[in-house]
């Protein structure tokens, strides 16, 4: 609080100084004191009092008379201004000569200083007003710092990092992507080799991929391997309230980068400034489009092999302006995809460097259980596991910690405080068991790796389903099997409880989306290989708003009929499978009610009629090599 008072007082100091100066120059009290006695009073003092000394300052317009006289031993000062009139002045002088000694008064010519005083009096008010206006404008703009901010508004916000420590060894699960940028490292280190061959290195590289796949990390590692300065900036850093500020920042960024070439400019989330021009609701944004135009011009202005490499990252390359993607600007696009099983294991190894794991904690098993996880998701899994290990007082991260961390990342923490009634617990158990039965008995369906009836997030139960093999493309059979598997929970409720619940809300949503995508996008229906609609386009993301439907009402009715047919056939198949394997359904549900959580091995044991804790024994085979019997052991793969 004292600091705030001090700052407030300091802010008022300029106003107080201006007020003091103004009152000093134009003192109304001083003027009134000089005019108190007047001309008649002056004559009376001269005639009646014993004047010690008096002084007349004669100006062009006025005469100032001042002096002192003795009143009972006490000196009294007097002063007045009279008009410079010959009669009045002569009368005063005559009176002084009669009553005052010649040595006690003197006449001073004030015309020598009058011009200077008049000019001072004329300009001081103007100077004071201008000073006050300047002070107020300076305060409104934030003081000296505010003025500097206005001057610096067009300066680039790019952060420079000269000694980048990140290397390719820190980037796992992106081996093909690293190969794509290795030649750029060779160019930055030895550009003359490429110039001698007449080759032109791409000016820009666009990294495209889902969030969390390591696009920024790959760009930083490229700068670290090439040992060049790394300029990093976000696309939103070019957006500013002031018109033209974004374009100015682009110019300043490229100017600075060219001075420190060879270097890398990294623009993260380039779609914030590089969206297609003139698209979206209400047209484009003039300031953003000016910034984009300047970016295009600056990229064209970079000479071939000038040593400035631009790397940009986005997860929405489809909304970027075509002029930005043409050769000569962003010549090459590198797809940074979600890691496969091998890549996930490598990523886990990188993030596990500074962590301690128990003997039963298998990173390969975690990689098997996390298809579709990005590098950021995997790092979060290990971090959550480490936090839980500390919370439990463990010195090492256990397999249970990793298992719970995966569930937390996917579905949120377990709702241990939420309690089920016996009826609700039975309903959830049979619902989740229905998914498991379909996964066990339907070819191409995803297998259940873990099932639990412990609530997580908004879900009453949780079913982790993994494909038999990770593939980059899905066939029609796989999609139909997925729809059938998703309907397994609803079918189990219908058969066992003779009722349905809201627990299948998310399942039905996914079923409808997959079935409609098969019909209108993928051509996997009786309507033929025709794409009636692109459901991935979104409003306000660089595409035209309200593009309209490209098919008739008759086709719309046929699309609805095809979607219903696909779902109805999958529902009938799920009903047939669960009815046929009703015993499996009951056993899995009863065990779930008792255990609450089952793993893939336990589910397979129940389906095969084996004890819950049954472990597959090691298989020993023999083979004859050069008439000698050699024993080989095959150990089952970690689940």
C-alpha cells in the first residue's frame, strides 16, 4: 500500500510543479498587494509619513512606486502602480522632492527590460499549456514505456535461440520425418555443395500432423543438428490491434533472419495467419490478409540458397491459402503422423530416461496398449504414473501405476465416491460384457484389452478395445465389425434386462457417425462409390459457410435408408452372436460384478472356461539339426 501511495504522489508531481510555476508568474495576490494603497494613498504617505527610501521604476505604460517608511520604530513597506501620465508622475516627483531627501529616492528607467518581460509574459502561458498537453498525452500512452511500445509495435516477436540443445536423439517415433529434413541440415552446414550442382533447396517446409505429434520438437531438433540460430514465432503473434502491425512484424522478422543467415524460422500454428483469403462467414479479415500478403512477398524475396529456411507447423493444412503452398514458398509438406507400436516404444524410452521403473513395468506392454496416442499423450502417461508413484510412497513406477495412468489420460480419474445400486451395477456389467463377447467371437472386431465397471469421467463403465493389428487403412469389414461391437452393449441390455438405458449414448453416436460416413463419404453402400458430402469440413475454419447440399431429396431419403440398413444388420448380427454365447456373457458379467475390473488375459480365460488366474505355460519344441535334438523355448508375448 505505501508503494501505491508513493507512485500516486509521483504521478501528481508534474501537475504540482506546473501549478507552482503558473502561480509564481501570475500571482494575483502580488498584484493586489501592489495596488492596495493607490495613487491617493501614495500621496498621503509621502506627505504624512517619514519615508526612509523610495524607488520609481518608469515603464512605457506604468510607473511602479515602492519604498518603506517608519511607523513607531517599525519599517512598513508600500508599493503601487500608477499610469505613466506626465501630470500624475510629475506630481508624485514634486511631492517626493518636498518631503524626501534626494538621497532617499531614485528614478529607474524600466523600458530597457520591458520588452523581455512582455515577451516572457506572452509566451509563458502558451508554454505551460503545451507542456501540460504533452504530459497528459504521455500519460495516456503509458509514459516513456508506452511511447517505446508504440515505436516497437511493428518489431518482430520471434524468439531467437542460438545454441539449441535438442537433437534428433530426443525425437523418437518419427524416423521417416527425420530423414526428410536431414538433407536440409547438410545444406545449412555446406550450401556450396548444392550450389555447385545447381540445386535449389526448398525455401519452406510445412509440417502437418495431429496435435502432440512433435512438429515443434522436430523443427527445433533440425536447428540443433545444423547448429544454426532458431527463430520461433506463433502465427497469432502477427495479429495486432494496430493496422499494418502484422505486416511490419513479418518484414522485421525476415530482415533480422537474413542478417544472421544461415538460420531457421519456425512459424507454429501458421493457419492463424495463413488461412484461405476471402473464405468463411463474413469474408476475410483485412489485417490478417495484409499480414499473409506480406508473408508471401517476403518468401518470394528470399534468394535461392540464401541460408534462410522456413519451417511451419499446422494440423489444418486443408484451410491454408493455395498461394502459400505453391512451389517456391512452402515447397515440401512433411506428414508427421501418430506413432505406430515401434514408435510409441521409442517415445516411451525417451521420456523414461529420468524415471525409475519396477521390474514388472514393461514399456513395450504400454506401447501395445496405447494405439492412437501421440507423443504428448505418452509423455503425459509417464508423468501421471510418476505422480501416482510419489503419492503412494513408492520408490519406483509400477505396472499398476502405468495402467491407471493410461485410464486417466483416456477417460479421467476413477470416480470412487460414486456408488452403484445392485441393479445399476448389474446393468453396467452386462453392458460392458456385451462389448467383450462381440470382440471375442466376431472376426475383424477389436479385442477387449481391459474392461471395468468403475465410473470414469462421464462414463459409467470403461472398455478398452484394441485392434488385432494396427493398420493405416480400414476395410468395409472392419468398419462393420466396429459398428457391431459398439452395439454389443445395447444388445446385452435388451436380451438380459429386457430394457435399455442411457449407457449406450456414446456408442450410438459413434455408430451413427461411422455408418453415415460409409454412405456419404466412402462409397461403402448400395448407392455406389459416390461422395455425396464431405463431413470433415467445418464452418469458420477457412471454408465457405453454407455450401449447400449437392444431392436431391430422393437421394437424401436413400442415404437415410442405407444408414438404417447398415445399423439394423449390425444390430441383428450382434443379437445373434450374444444369444449364441449367452453363457460367456453371464460369466463375464458375474465376474465383473465381483472383481469390477478384468484384463484381456482374464477375459480370455473366462471365455475358454479356464480359471481366472490361469497362465499360459511355456511351450517347448524340439527340432532335429544334423541328427542332434535342440530344444527351443517360445515365450508368450506380453499382453
